C-alpha cells in the first residue's frame, strides 16, 4: 500500500470515527429533545460515516470479495448514501430556510434525486450479471454524487451566510461566539466533505482515474479536515471552547434585556 | 415571509415620532438591523431593543432627526407592548442545542 493510499485509509477511518460518534451523540440528544434537526443530521452522519464508507471500502477492496458480499455491500452503501444525503437536504432546508418555497423545492428535488439514484444503484447491484462490473462507474452513482455536491455547496453557503450574521450580533451581546464558530465549522465540514467526493465525481464525469495520486491526496486531506471540523463543531474540547470564547469582545449594554 | 411584529411596531412608531415617511422609516430600521446581523422577518422585541439602543441613534442623527434620544425611548416603550410571539427554532438555537450548550 502506498503512502497516499494509507492517507486515504486514515482519513476514511477518521471520518468513520468522527461521523459515527457525533451521529450517535446527536441521536441521543434527539431522544431527549425530540428535535427534528438533531434527529435528521444524527441519522445522516451515522449513515454516511459509519455505514456507507466501510461498505464502499469492501466494494472497492484491492482483492474483490465474493460476488454476494460485493452485491450486499453495494446495496447497503447505496441505501445509506441515498438516505444520508437526503437527510442533509432536509437539515439544510428545515434549519436555514424553513419558510422559503424555493428551498423546499430544492430539497424536494435533491431528495428525489438521491432516493431515485440510490434505488437505481440497488437494482444494478442485484441484477447485473457480472458482479465484477459493479466496481465500474455507473450513471446512478454519478447522480448520487452530484446530488451530494449540490447539498454540500448549499449547506456551506447557508452556514457561512448565517455565521456572518451571527458575527455581527456578537459585539452587541446578541449571539454566542461558540455557536457562530460552530455554524462556521459546519460550513467547513460541508466544504471538505464535498471536496472528498469531488475526485470521484470529476472522474465519473470525465472518464478519468479516481485512483490517481492527486485524487488520493485530495480525498485524504479533505477527509481529515472534514473529520476535524466535525469534531470541533459538535465535540469541542475544553481548550477550544476557551479559545473561541476568549477571543471575543462583547459590548455591555445598560438596560438591555 | 412577513416582517415581525417587533419590526412593524418600531417602524410605525418611528414614522409617527419623526418627519421620516413610511419608506424612510422602514429603510432606516432595516439598515440598523442589517448592521446588527438581524432580519426584519425574524427579529424579536428583545433583539430590536438592543439595536434601538446601540445602532439606531447614530442612524437617526445622520438623517437629521431631532431629539433622537426621546424618539428611541418612545420606540422602546412601544416595543414593550409587543408580544414575543412563538419561539421559533432559529439556526442559532438549533446549533446551540446540537453542541449540547
């Protein structure tokens, strides 16, 4: 295994760990609060990190596994990716734009695309005669990834826009700097999650090699940064919280509520 | 989405207490809100009270409004009568919760 392949593996394992732990934690939170956002994004993180990534590792292993294992892994990964990215669409719409018709439409189209492409991937995995051909790119896989890129761009744009609003509120004492930082980190999580699947998307579109060294470097670095941002956002260590809050100045307003 | 009751109340009061017309009043409050990172459709009475104390006075002065302090106090008084409305799950409230704060 080359150094770059090790980097990709390490970043994948980091994402499985970070996404899995944060996903479980958010689902536990949802159990207490009954809140839709934590339920949806916790489920999505669990699907994308702890289910789909390990299964895709099985599908694309250097030594192809038995056909039934390959088919089962691809079915599981396709369902997990379709549900996971659909959840990110729901989260972005419900949290940032709950009252906007265009956002509901975009989320609806995105969810339709993800579920449709996921279903097509499942059918392909179950019906394609030659199981070894499952390792080759398919249109349904490309659509799944394009939908994911769209939701990551949307999520990042909304997060950075909202962080900019919160930053203006902080000096007035109307926003918590840690929350503003968390919103920004969620934006960066989306940026680097999108970056980590960008080489596969580009290779499918152009017919290039997704396993080229540069692609491995991009996937590895983006995956690690994505995991780091996700961890700092939802499981920040005490020193990080002190650092964020310590760098903030708040105006004291006499008589303010 | 309609503008919040707090925003409407502040604009009506500003228009009534100054020579600013309806359009100028609403525009002035919107500019003050934008500086504070707030939006007319979601601003609460409490948030708007801070904006009226910290940002609106300079905006009114730059528009040649007289007795700025008194005008702002009148608006604050009117805002006290505005109900806070239902608590909505704003993005910052959601992200605060997601962090376990």
